C-alpha cells in the first residue's frame, strides 16, 4: 500500500533509462503541513501529481519539497511540481544550495556525459536547474513539521550535500541514495562524491536505531535488521577510500 505507516506515503519511482527517485510524502494529513521528500526525474511531475491526487491529499496542504540531494533523478521534475504547487518551498542542504541558486549544474548532472545525455533525452535547456532555495538545511537540525519530528543528518559521500531525515521516535530513516535495501549503497564517482566521506556517513547512520528504511530507489524495508547498516558499511569499506 502507498501509506508506509501513518504519516508517510510512498510514490514509487518509475525508472526509465535513467532512474526516477521515489517520493515520500511526510506529515500527518490532519496537520495540513505536508512535505515531499524529493520529486524525481524530469517528465515525471504529472505522474507524481496524479499519485498525490490518488491518495486524496489536498495540494494546499503541501508546503515544501525537501531534497535528500540535488541529482537529476531526484530534482528533475521540480519545475513541473512547482508549476502545479507554486507556493512550495525548496529546502536543500547548505552544501548544495549555493550551486542551485547560481545555476551551477555540476551536482545535478554529476558528470559531463550525463549532462549531454539528459539534455538531449529530455530536451532540458542548459541552466534549467537554477532555483531559489528557501531554506538551507544544516547538520543536526530538528524539523518539527507535519506533526512529526525529523532530524537532519549531513551524510556527504554520494554527493556533497546529501542528507538523511531521521524520525527517532518511529525509527524511520530516509537516507536518499546513501544506502539502499539488499546491502547496496549509492555510487561515489560523480561530481562532489567522496568515497571516504561516504564510509564515515554510513558509519554514522549505523549508529541509529532504524526499523524502517525508505531509500531513494529500489525496495523499501519495514523490518530492518539491527546491524543492517553496519554490515553494509563494513562490506563496502574496502572500496571507500
Ligand atoms: Zn543520487
Ligand atoms: Zn538517485
């Protein structure tokens, strides 16, 4: 079902040649203060909007988009979403906010080859990813939104401004592309990536008590084993230097 637990809806990504990130809608609907976590690939705005509609969520209750990081497969359809929900704020970790405001698209595309491929495939103009950032998120901030409490953890490595959102009371982790199900982790070869930082970030996440893992891609896990993230980190450590 689309509602993972009370207060969290999941819109699965619709991968194409390029993946489309999942979207999580966080917040108790009765709070009328909902957030989208990531939006997904260019061209997927209509799909995401119709999913939101299908959940019976009122657009006026959606107040913001929080980015786990600003890769193309996560922020690609932000302009499409913004067209439908013009009042949404954009919240991004401070390490990627400046680039986004300057129209520096190196993090969005990750590498030159991707940039030309995405621009050609999706008819994206150069400079399309210049957005005003309404709030720059910082490590260890606590967000009290939608009747829930989320800690912001800075977890660089997959990208410089990657964050995780952690709900300690419900033991839920939204780690973006840093760690997935099945002992997989995000790539660490794109612009701003750093293998050693990714190792440290995984070790930091390993200290959290997590039952529900809601990653940016692939399946979600509702009964995460206690040492899952630690094992994942240990398995990848030799490659993360
Ligand atoms: Zn990514
Ligand atoms: Zn991704």
